[in-house]
């Protein structure tokens, strides 16, 4: 603490620097404020950028000339004669500069190319108008080098919330910000065979794409700057702030049902055997060439507030997407993507209180009603023939609600200190409703749907941030410090009684197992010569497909976190930049951490920069990882097995020697270069990430001797140490020839993760974290991904062609055999034409040539029960779409 106190004293001493100031407001010729404009004292390296209000403040010499430059606007030079100098920029021609970035540096002068760390800045309007991707995860999957996300199937909640990762690490090892403020995570924890197994994550798809101005991805360890979860990097979503413009689109598309492969006759979801979605999930209906029909309607509009740059910008978005169904085995007739109906509303506003003070607020509400098939029940004790003759496929449906609101004040003192005080609240609610199901122990009296309960996670974050730029110290110095206080609360709430209870033969809940018994059926596989073969089978309780949470599962846990940070950037010379950061955090439930970062950038020439960083980091165990618990039915090659996922603080967990969860600890290093030669830019960055005590979900241990009503048990634990080495690259070229504009971008990622240590102690390693669990962790991302994006436009016409190459992925199936998914290349095509000044029609296809992962064997041992797992480009094939965009 003494070191931290000295750092804060050093920062406070910096107030002593006295400076003469010129200030003003920068707008375009329509009166719209322009944040991020570069203002430089001509002939020097002294410069600042206009802030989010379009205002600037700079210290200059008497008689100086100021140069104002901004992306796509004519550069303006102005003599600094008055202390108050307002500027209007015109968009005709002019010098183009690189995107100003916010994440990764608290210095408002920093741009992507001259940053000390690798950053992607993605203009969302450009991406959404040139592709058919409907959700944020899909967009980033194909434009960001090391971002990966896939739709899941047969994974309970993960069918409804897509796990995503950066640099092959876990979904919870990437921090998400909105307008620079921490975004809450989903309450869902992935527990089945999905990417991000054992992790929580932030639901990016809860944020409407139409509300986003740009997305900044910091591909570097940043826990010392932003706190927990930033081991792999940071994604900062910057919301729209435009005014007097109505933009939006209407998009419709569908998937080609012609899955590639040779399938056994009678395979579900092949020609002649399309699952009847209006039936019980075990009967077939009409053939169809297309499914997954998706309608998306989006609109964004902003209004100016006052005459000093205030604004209010609002987005509404509606999505209706039907299920996709693809070839599955007899026990998984409903293999495919979930159905989604959702409505999004987001707002972003800023109101100037004075020339130097601004009130701001942003947030929104996302509601989704989702529907996905579970595994099929074809017969036995789980089927009541009088209700579902021949069996049934239950449906796991959910209501997902995300609410968020951030508000705060930004101001600037007379001495130039920028102060930002804010409060951000967010909550995710995930509520399960199981349909097309039964509680088999109620037999013919069973309802066909149940409220199965759910979980929620809320987070409240208070921030106090201070920063100042000193152009007269060295060749520029930026100092920042601040504090953050965060509270988190995780809850599990019970469902209705029938969703979790086993009933006796009289229809009463079993509370006295010695004197009550569930209904039974004869065991069709009874073998009198086998003493372990029962003559009858008891009917299980709870809703089939997903058992409800019981009062015994209920959780109401919270914690607090206090953080103190300081960071500084020093332009030692015109060519050499050094950046440092230190962060102290204290959690109420596990203790304190102290992390630091050092980064540097060297301008080797006018066009080439070298950069590198080294940092320590951490990720606190989520409340869900500590307290989540559930009893469920697991389907594997041996059939159905009853399992308990025991919470970390449970006596069952302690009985197996599983220790209290601690934070994950990381060391992150990167080294790379950037170059810019006229129309061509390039960034190449290598990275190394070592994570100690990664939290994982174990395999299944034998729990039959514990007399707790289950056969197996599993746990969350600090189970493995990993190291990841990789390379990110982005090469971009843009050129205009008269009315024709060409663009080409090559993005690539090479990623190699190794498991250094499995911390099983005296437990069997094969059960604790065996071959199959290791394969899931190592397959969090393909070993490599390369994307070539080509764009062309002329007058009213534009076209985009993209090729994405995914390397081989290897998983281990239930038979303990390798499932190999060889390298694949996917092609996307879009064609656009401006029908008028205000309307544009686009048509195209994602995965134009209907590419699928390699089909696996006929044994039915894949994780999701289909002929593929959720790898590489997904498993739904070609998607065709049309979009009508409007702008008024």
C-alpha cells in the first residue's frame, strides 16, 4: 500500500505544472460536434484531441498556428489569436487520419497505429451493411483475427447464449466495456460440451448491432488497467452518437437444409425425415429446402439536445429466427440451432451542463424468448406411452432479460484535469421453461411443460477516473488514476415443484424414501444371471430435458470489490513511447491482488513502429463458479446417468479434496510492429500468455457410495496451468481510381495452447481432467484462422467477397476416440445497389458453397448427438439473405 500511496502523491504533485491555454469547440458544417479531432501546434509535436463534447484545450506559444485534422475532413489551419477559438470542418476531401481509439490507453491523443499495444477498430456500420451476419458474435468472428464464437447445440443454456473467446482463452477471460464502462456478464455458466466449458461470459448478442458506432478490440493483457477478466484482452463497444439521421434495415434470410454427407436411411432431418416441429419432436413432417428463416428489423435515430453538442440517440431492433435442424442420431432428432425471438432497445445520450461539464447516460433492455430441442427420449422409464407414443424430444426454452444503465458526469478543471464520475448497473436474468416434456414419475397425470426456475447476476460499478495530458513534459506525458467499487450478486431461484420432484405411486412427493417409492416399469434388458441387472426400473422425477432448480439449489450470494489504479504514458522523444500501469484490487471473498503493466513503442522510421508489452493479470472466480449447483441427466455412450454438479463450498466437494477457488493468475507478453505506407497499413503482433490455476469443470467422479441419489459428481476447481503462444496479423489496402474504390484486408491468427500441469493431486487424472476435457479446452479456437476480405464500389453499386480459412480441430468423443475436423474455407458474398438516395438493396450469402465440418462416424458419440460438433464455421450450412437499408 505504501507504493500505491507514493504513486498517488506523485500524481497529485503534477497539479503544480502551470500552462497557458487555448480552448474551443469543433463541429462539422451541419453543426454536429466532432470528437477525436486532432489539434496540433504547427511545427511541434504538441497536440490534443477534441473530447466527446467536441471541445478541446491546448497550451501553445504566442503567435502559434493550430492545425485541425479529422478523418475524411479538410484540414484547417488557424492562428491562435483568441483564447476561445471555435472551428468548423468541411467534409469535402482532405487528409485522412487513422481511427482514434479509446481502449488500451487513457491518452486522448493516441491512435491505433501509434499505440503501444495491438488494437482493432471495427466500423460496425460498414461491416453490417456489407455482410449478412445478424449478431455481434457472428460479425466479430469473421473480421477480428483472434475472436471466435460458434452456435451450440445440445448444451442446455449455451444453445441460447453463444460463448465467445479471444486468443483461444475462456469467454470469461475477455473483459467487455460499453463506452469505456464495465459490462455485466451473463448469469449462465457453460457446463456441457461447449466452447468455454466451465466458464461464464458476457453476452455480446444482447447489444443491438444498430446501436454501435464502432468496436475496439484490445488484443493484449489489460488486467492492470481495467481489472479482472482482461487476461486475453478487452472489447470496448462505442455507441452511436449521430443526430438528425434515421438509419436502419430490414433483413430476411434462410439456411439451405441440404447438409453434405452420406447418412443412414431414416436419419432425422434428411430428405423424407424432416422433424415435424409441430409434433412431439419424435415424428416427421414435410420436406423443406430451407429452414432457420430469420427476420431482423432495426432502426436508429438521434436528436440534438441544445446548441452545445448534446444528443440523444436511440436504437430499436427486432429479431425472429426459426430453428435450424440438421442430421442427428436416433437419440438426438432435434440437433440444430435454437429458435430466437428478441427485442432490443438501447439509448445513448449526453447533455452539456456547462462549457466544461457534461452529463451522460446510456443503457438498454434486451429480451429474448428462445427454444431449443434437448436429447430424444425414445422409450424406457422416461417415456409415458399414453402421452407420447413412441417417445418425444423435450424442448428447453428460456426467457432471457438483460437490463443495463450507466450514468455519470465528465468535467475538466481549470488546470486541465479531466474527471469522470459514473455509476453502471446491469442485470442478466435467465429463466428456463421446459416444454414438450413430462415428469415421468407422475405418469399419465404429468403436465407437459414446467417452469424450471433459473438464475440471475447483477453488477453495480462506481468509477472515479482522473487524467491529464502534459504537452510540456518530455515530448508529452499523460497521467491517470482512479478508483472503482463493484458489487456483484448471483442468485438461483427454484422452479415449480413438478420440475424437480420425484413422486411416489400415489402422486405425492417422495420425502421418506424408506417408505415411499416411485412408479416402475419392467426392465426390457433384465438379465437374471446378472446380479447388477434390476428387474424393474424406477421412473425418474423432474422435467425431462432439463430438471428444474429445487429449493435445495437456491443461491443468494454477493461480494464486493475495491480497485485502485494509476497509469502513465510518456512520449520520451518523438519516436519513443513508454506506458505503465499498476492496479490494486481487493475482493471481499478471496483477498487482494496487485498487477502491473509496461508497454513501449518505438518509431523506427516515419512509416514503421515497433511495439511490445509485458504484464501480469488475474481473473477472479465468478460467483457462478463458486456457488452454482445442479442435478441433471447426462447422456453419453453408456446411456443416461444422474449427475450432481456440487458447489465449491459443499461438503461433497470437500470430500473429494477439491480446494476453495482462488483467482487465475497470468503473465502476458507481446511484441510486434505496425507500418503505414500511403494506402497500405499492416500490424503484426506475437503474444505469449501463461495462466496459472485456470478454473475448469472436472470430469465425472463416482458418487454412488455417497447416498445422495446420484451416480456421479463433478466440480469447479483451479485445475490446470496453460500457456498460449500465437500471432495476430492485419494487412489492409484501400485505393480509389476515379469513381471506383477498392479495398482488401487480410486478417489472420495463429494460436497454440499447451496444458503444462493438471492439478489433480491424489485424484485420478483421467477422471479429474482427462483426455476429453483437455481436448475441449485446447479446441477453444482453431489453431489458425485467416480471412481475406475484398470490397469494391462504384457509384451506386458495391460488392464484397470474403474467404475465411479455419484450420483443423480435434475433439475426443464419448468413445474416447479422436473426432477430427479437417481444415475448411468458407466464402461469403454480398452485392449492393442504391435504389435511391435513401434506399439500398443488398443480397448475398454467408457460407456460399454450403461448407460443413467433416461428418463423423456412425456411432453417435459426438458431444451434441449430431454428425458434427460446434466447430469452425458451425453446422447450419449456407445462409442466403436480402436486406433493404434506409437512411433519412
